[in-house]
């Protein structure tokens, strides 16, 4: 009996699988909070140069207003002050109302506390000539994301899925709590790098464990439903951030729940499929028989024919995708789309603070957009197919982002909500694309190279995530109203190009999947095989491979 047939005997998604599935999804909930808390702990509020030791950003009265007017040059925007400059006085007495037109850089700042009481930025003064460090810090988190997915995958392949999970959980607990007590930039960046590594590892390993836990008929639904735990985590973060305006307490609030995962050492079982690949058949059978007992199922005396289960597993080098122009172009398009989808998703998330209006309302609306975006594919993928859903989501999201330039440049003050609304539509498209691209691209790659190709896809996604914070701060280079729209326009253009390129990819719904390089070369849009579920269960890409964690980055 093969492994998938054994899962059908055990119960594809019985009581046992539902319990473990829920436990594996909970770290995704907290991972989402760790990724998106960046928006708040690295938030940069309005600020200006401090003119005295007891200065505040809020004007305390007419005398304070006059002193600020005499000390701080006006900015381009009406009723605002320069963020980085002070007037240079002719006399040694700074109370002299006659000042020169010369300015000097300041070394102390006061911050608006309307949105944030404190952030790491306000505590360490990462503004003016230091503001680029904020973007570098976000990028370091994304770099950790990439390293963590790779490292956890290696551990999970060689030492076991459970050990890969536990390693990621250790990184999910210790560095995240330690961030709360750091006060220097280098330590903060290093700890956030480790935090990113934990998220990358958790997404990779938990997804693989889930795919090896549930039966073939439920793998697509289980994989996409996992995204909803991410969205719920982001929604909870929106509420916590609104209630807790001090970055240290907020970071603790999103980090301490991970302590609840310590019992996973005892309650999460090793993947029975991984045990089989390592020749530990009796251990795998014991786990499955326990699962069958919980599910009220009866298993035959002989459960596995180990040789029959894995003797046909094989792989070829990934460079084989370059043997023909057709495969090369198709692969490049897929890799580019992974980069763009990740860039669009994280970029829109990080850009909520630049939209104007209330950052908490903007973030909450963006969170709801994720719920809509992740829910849509659960029905649409079966009814419409992979390609229409994916391309439509990218083109819709890209068009919405590009259109923001019109209310920004030609609208009045009330047009701010138009920008927020278009950004939310863009986030719906990005979320739907993220929930779809893994299934779509995995079905396009041939079985013999699928795992390696998905690993490269993950790498491209992480590169897109590392680029996104730099695009999100284009408004600091391009000033004025155009600068407000430019990040969204750039994200939209990338999404639109990726969506148009994806039109050249073949549909995969209801078709035999390519097993070999030769099969991929012959792959056309002709439908040749349909199952009851619209999924070819025998060779579907969500059927776990013999070796290798599938580097599925949910985000």
C-alpha cells in the first residue's frame, strides 16, 4: 500500500488530522503578527527639530508657537516645519528674534504622539540622515526570512520535520522577546533578522508537515486555508496596535503568545512520511495506527509496501529547465511572478503608513482585504481554473495601484479615501495571487524537478520581499503629491507586467501533470484529464516528494 492510500485508510482529514492541523496553523497566526508588527514598531511619526530640552511637538500656547516659528524653518507643505533644520542665529543669545536665513542640521527631535507614544525610530532618532536605516532594518528581516526557509528545510530533510519545526519555534520565541529589551540599532537588526528566519522556517516546515498529514483530496484546501490563519493574525495585530501605542509593550504582546508552543515538543508527532523515507517504517506505522484509532478507522495488518511507495521517486538537476527556449521562458516568467507577487504583497502592507489618514484604520482595512483575497481561491480555483484566477487577481491589483495617481494628483482632500480604497483593492489582488501562485506554478513544473524549482521560486519571492521596503519609501525621494502615489504606481506596474506575462502560461486545471522534462515541453492548453475534485491526486504537486521540504513561502 502506498502512503497516500494509507492516509485514505486512516482518514484523509479525520479528528486526528484536524487536531494536528490546528496546532500547526497556530504558529502561522503569530508569524503574521511578527512580520506586520514592523509597520508599528518602526513607524516614523511626524517630527521636527527640538528647540529646547522640554520642547514638545504639540504647540503648548502662543509663546511656544512664536518660539517655534523663530527657530524652525517652514517646510514645503503648509502649516508644517522642517524636520531636519534649525535657523542659525547671529547672536549668541538664541532668544534674539532676529535670525539669519542660514540653517543648520539639528541633533534632537520631538515627535507627534497622535499615532504612536513611542517607536524604535523615535527612541533612537532614526530620522533625517539616519532614516535609511529603517529601510535597511526591514530588509534584514526579509533576508532572515530567506535564510530561515533554507536552513529549516535542510534541518527538516536531514534530522526530521519535527526538529525543523522546533528549531524555528526557538527562534520564534527567544529573539522576538529579546527585541523588546534592546536599545541599539545593531542588536535590533540582528534580532529582527533571527525573527525573520523563524518565520521563514515556520512557513516552510509547517506547510510541508500539513501536506504530509492530510489526505490527497484535502491538500489544496488545507494549504489555502492556512492563509486564513495568517490573515486572522494580522487582524488581531491591528487591534493590539490600536490599544498599545508603546512599541516595547506591543512587541511583547505579539511575542509572548509563542511561549504556548513549548508543549509542541511533546504533542506534535514526527511526519510519518519522513520516517518512511528514512527507513523507519515501524515508527511511521505506529503513528498512523494511532491516528486511525483516533479517527475510528480500522487498518489492515500489512500497511505499507515500502519499496512500492518510494522506488519511483527521482529527480534531475534544475538546469534541465533551460534545455529548450519554451521551458526557459516559462520558468523565467514563473520566477519573475513569484518575485512580483511577494513584492506587491509586502509592499502594500508596509505602505499603509504613507496613505494618509488613520494608520490603524488603513491597516485594519488592509487586513480584511487579505481575508477576502485568501477566501476567493477556495471556490474560484475549482470553478474557473488556476490561470484565470491568478491573472485576474494580478491585473486587478496592479490596475488599482496604478489608478491611485489620479486622486492623488487631481483630487481634493476627500480623495484620500479613494487612495485607501484602491490600495485595499490592490491588497485583495495581491492576497489572491499569493494564495494561487504556489498551486499554479507547482502544477507547471515537472515532477522530476518540481521541488528544486519551487525552492528557486521561494528565493525569488524573498528577493521581492527584500526589494519592497525600498520601493515603499520612494516618496522620500520623489516629493510632493506625486511622491505619495509613486510607491503604489511602481508596485502596480510590476503587477501588471507580471499578469500580462502570465497570460502565456498554460492552464493546469483538470489535466495530467507533467512528470518529465519531455512532458513539460509538450504541455499545451488542451484538457486531457479531469478528476472528481478537479485535482490529479496521483501526481499532484501537493503530494509530498520523497525528500526536501517544499519551500512554500505563504508570504
